[in-house]
């Protein structure tokens, strides 16, 4: 029997409601923390913030290019990022992004250890059109009326008095000619205004075609197998079968039990057809669930698709491979794991401000309070985290490197191994996630770290103002 699932269409993009990008990496020998705030309209200006951990840098430059194609080979002249007067290791810049699609910002550093470079993938998505402010529109309308009246009056005066000698009053023929000239001029001016408005509307309609239209995700269930059908509403000739592996999986699916959001599953459906993913679900109770699916296109553009579903009770299968599940009541600082160990959130403050980047640090201690000695990599990383606003308007899947998928980094940096530099023989019992909250409100942070072959999940709550 096939169950129909209730859907809630959500805006899908590179993360949901969290457009800013955070990356902690190295430009050659220089470790840096990069924050990029992409424009919401295209063309538009992206804001770039760079915090260097190495003092004494002589110059930091930034330049945007498409992530692939001819435009990636012929970059414009880099802009020099400005150092803060209060903090010489903090640099800012602003860059024009001219077209929608998959871009990259190259950070070029000159310092005591020579040059360094880091490519940061940037999904350039026009999310809306900007409307003119009411006051400005009213003022321009008044000026337009004045200009029209002035043009008609000047044309009438020229026809009526241009050939008259000084001091003579216009006769009836001149008056008649002036009225005809004013009528013709008025008609021409009105036609020009009408055609100009039509051109403006055509440009607006053309621009609306590049405003980001999310992929839709339609789930269905048959015999315990979840099927996710992806459809493209039409945006920049996007495909639904050109996805590349990210941590060895084409899709990362987060499932949250509603309304408490205290249980989370991190699953990895397989693509079984063009735009179709399937996965046999593990054991789940009947109820409502939120789905968040991460995919990355072959051009480096990441997208997160969202839906809300209702499921019957499922006996399910045992978790396999990289699939994981966990949860519990959200806490502020110390989450007790199933084996008595603790996952601790080393929070910098009780209430966090909005739009300020932080390195959110978590560590695992055993029952004796000592750092855990059995840590393992989980899909090539020290951990994975999901930052979710409690009203689900924000979802971001974040890694220790930041909020940018490893597959996109691999494409931008032309790496053959997406986890280069992450292979460690002895792992520390702590991990940090670079991120900044995009909106005020109450958030949940789901942190997953692997110990002795088991993925353990901590659930934390954060207030943002």
C-alpha cells in the first residue's frame, strides 16, 4: 500500500534561510576564517570578511570568478581588502557578482611566508527583486509630470511665438498651430512614457526568470521505502540528475520528528532514477517529520530541499553504513550520551547576537570527565552539525570547515580528495563548527561525532537576539 505524504513546500537554496557562507581554511601557509554575505539581487555586491590568524600580513586581495568555464580563467584585477583600524588581522571587502550561478571568491594573501590562495565557492542566487521606495517613486512621478508639462509647453510656445517680432501678440493661425503642436507633442511624450514603461516591464519579467526557483521534493512511501522525487520548476536550465558525491553520498537527508524536534536521523538515500532518490527507512514512530535534503550539482552549486511528511509507524531496518540516529531533550551545555559520557558545548555566551560568526566548540568526555580516547572520523570529518531554527525557517548543515559542502570546495579548489588534510591517526575529542545565526529566535544544534564505530548525537538549544 502506498501512503500519500503531506507536503510543506519550503524555499530551497544553499541551506534554508541561512544565506551567509562561513569557511575556516588555509590560504597557503595562512589559516583564515572567511565570511561571505552573497547579494540577494543579481547583479549585486557580496560582502567579504576575512580574519587572519597570522599577524603581519602585507596585503589581502579578493576577486570573484565563475567556478568553471572561460570566466574562471580570465579573472578581473583583484580588489584589495581593507584592514580594520582596530584589528590589523581583520579585513573586509566588497565584490560585484554579475550573474546567477555557481561562483567562487579567491582570497589572495601576501605575507612573511610568501603568497597564499584560497578559493571559496559562492552560490549566487537572486532571491528577490528590489522595489523602489515609495517616497522616491512619488518624487520621480511628480518630476515626470513636470517634465511632460514643460515639454508640451515649450513646444507650444515655439510654434506660437518663434516667428513673431518682439511685442506682437500671436494671431489666430499661430494659436491654432500652437494647439496642434502641443497635442502632437503630448501624444508623442505619452507614447514615449508608455513604451518606456513597457520596456521596463519587459526587463522586469526577464529578470524574474533568473530569480531563484527552488527544486521541489515530493516524497511518497511504499512498503517502508521512502521515495523522493525532485522536480525543477525551471531556473537556468538546471538538471535533476547531475549531482556529485559529497562525503561519498549524492544526498544527505536530515529527518526531524515534529513538533518537539528532539529526535534526528541523518540518512543517505540512493539515486535510483533521474531526479529520484529512495531509502528504506529505519524504525520510526507514527507522526509528522521534517525532511531536509542536501545535494550538490556538478557545477558546485549546492541546494537544500525541504518538505514536511506524515509517516505511519515503521518497524524499519537497522541503521547501516553512514546512517545515524539519536537525540533527546535539548540542553544548554552538557548532553549526556547513552553510555554515560557527555558531549559538552563550550559556549562563549548565554545569548548570541545575530549575523556574527563564531566557532561553536563541542567536546566529548568519558564517565570520568576525561577527553574521550576512541574518537573516529564520521564521513571524513571530525563531526557534523545541523543548525535549525525552532520554527524551521532556518536549516544549515555545517562541517568543521564551515557551511560550504565539501563537494563544492573540491570543485573550486580542484582537489581530487575532498577530505585532504582531514586524515588523522589520533583524533582530538573536540570539534568546532564555523557559523553565524542569520535571524533572531530559538535554535537547536544537532552535533554528531563518532566514537568506537558508533555515531553519537547531542542536542543543544541556543537563543539568538
